[in-house]
C-alpha cells in the first residue's frame, strides 16, 4: 500500500529546534466551519440538521426526510471552500490563545482542506488574527505531525476535532500531546471522543491552559 506523500510545505517550515511546537487544525477548532457551511447551503435553498457528527449526511431540502445526495453535498463543500471562507467565524478565544502561546512556541496550522482552497484559507487565517504557516494535508495526520515534531528538541502539542486524526498521531508520534476540541456547541454531543487517550477541551481558554501545562509554557 502506498502511503500518502507528506505535504511539501512540511519540508519548508521554519521550526525552531529550541521551542515547543503546536500543530493545530482549522475546521471546528479555529473556525466554526459547520455554522459557516450551514449559511452557505442556505443560500442554495438547503438546510442543515445537526443530529449526527457528519457533514454531507446533514444537508436536506426543506421538508424532506432524506439527506441530499452525498455527491451534491461534496460539490457544495468544494464551492464553499473556494469562494466563501468569510462565512466562517473564528472560534471564540482562539486568536488570543494562540497569540499568547506563540510568544514561546512555534505554531503551525495543519488542515485537510481541498488544495484549491489555499488562497482563500490563507486569507481567512490572516483576516482572523491567525498569521501562522499553513500546511494543507490529506488523509491521517499522524505522519505529517511526526515529521514536524521530529524537528524540535522540545515537546509538541496537536489539536484536532476528529478522533481518527488524534488516533493517527498517537500511533505515529506517541510522544505528542493530543487534545480534542469541538468548536460548535451543537456538534459537541455527537463528536466521538476517547478521553482516556486524548484530553478534550471545547473552549479555547481552557485548551490554552492545558496546552501550556503540557508544554511547560507560561501564558
Ligand atoms: Mg477539523
């Protein structure tokens, strides 16, 4: 089986070997993705019903009980990423928390957004006070996180909303501190978790304290 190649940006990142590293996801961690996507599908006469931890299975035509065809949902997803990032609000407290942590740690954004979304996504990060290097990946995040973590002598923290990504990092880079965070309060009850293996903090002020403690930082 061929492994997915590492995102090329991983090799060009400036990672200080003498500072801890924080690798953080975007959708549902730094940004309220589902809420933004919900507004976007609304402009197409569709609605989202947040009754499970899913994406394409949550889009409906009003009055219908069967969700939109997954293929059509994916087209909307691609269009949202390419043209409408301004609809996504930043997660409360995230820019302030990362700005404080950035005083003593390297921050890298690792997102599995579609490649064509790079310009819009980079602009969204800047516009929302998140001026950190952006890596666009694909597939499980364990290998890219392991590659980045291997470039600092100090600790690394990884934050994501998705259990498979957290599990992947545990498998590929077991020394990395893992944190789960789910920004949208409606999704929180449905998000699969494993608190015995990955600490979970859904609010950035709490998350920042936990990251700082794990990496021995002052914030
Ligand atoms: Mg995410």
